[in-house]
């Protein structure tokens, strides 16, 4: 289904409800620049680091598209586990996994509270930015403690610049991208207002600093387009 969520006046803050879940895959493709490419890079590093009998967690797995892509190309026996707190998203995920006959576990849980098994890889696609800054680093610490030695955390985030003019230009560049994807000025404004105080992005430097404070030995950007970035952190 095509994303038409913000063609009408908004009455609430953005949430991952049934209306969003129904069009979420289209929303991602049209709202996140080079989304498929960043996912391809994520998949490459997952396959490079996943060992026989290993575990991969996708935090905020939404409709499980990434996990399904990983499942299709698995070269080793491994557990793929998606964690999300949106039942509407997970219903879509379960239907897709059943349709493809994919052995993927999806769990309705709070990623801050969930008890993780020792894993090879954690993935988080545009999820940390929705976690309140006061507890965001605590989550990253929990991820680090749940990784095997030399395990990796691959995460994508919207990022800001602390140079005001550049930050404004990055936002304008992004809005031009959305217009090319068919979104109207009205839809862009509506979504921006709905996300106000819900999505709180960090800068590239702040994300790297957070990962290192949380216990990761190294963190760097492996893909970036304007104000969207994919990071890899090594434990």
C-alpha cells in the first residue's frame, strides 16, 4: 500500500499504529534516502560476522523486512530474532514470515527491558532516535553487554549537525528528496509536526561517543547520505 498517512490533518503525535504499519514498507522506501543500499551494507556485515549457531537481534524490527532478507541468504544455522513493541507491526511481520516460510522469531517487548541471550550481532534501524536521550545510552550499554567478544552492533540513524546553517541545509536537502519521492509539501510539514519531540536525533559524533561510552572498542560510519547515517560498533 502507498503511504498516504499524512495527506490529512494530524490529530496526534507519530506512533507505529495499524495505519502506519499497513504502509510502513512504502514509507521507508520513500522517506529514507538510499534505504535499500544501507540495508544491503547492513546485510553484508551481518553475514561477515555471523557464526554457526549464532544469534542476530533486530531491535525495532517493524515488519521484519531486513530479517527476511537475512534469512534468504543465510550461509550458517542461526537464530534471527526481531523485537518490537508495536503489535500492529508484528502482525505484518508474522504474516510475511509465514508467507515466506521463514523461521524467524518476532517478540512483542520493550527493547529496554527485554532479556537478551548472548548474541553475535545486534541491528537497530532508525530505532535509537525514538528512545528518550536519558535512557538511550543505557540501552546501548545493555546491547554491548549482550554481545559476544568482537560482536557487532549495526545501527542507522537520522543525524544532525551542530553547525546551524549546515543543519538547515541538510534538512532542506532531505525535504527535496521527499518531494522527488512524491510527497507533497503538506505531507512533509504534517509528518515533521507529528514527529516533533518524538524523534530526537544525535549528531554523528554524539552517536560514536555514545557507543564508546557504552563499552564498544570502535565505532564509525559505513554509509551516509546528508543527514542519514549507518554505523558499525565493534565490541
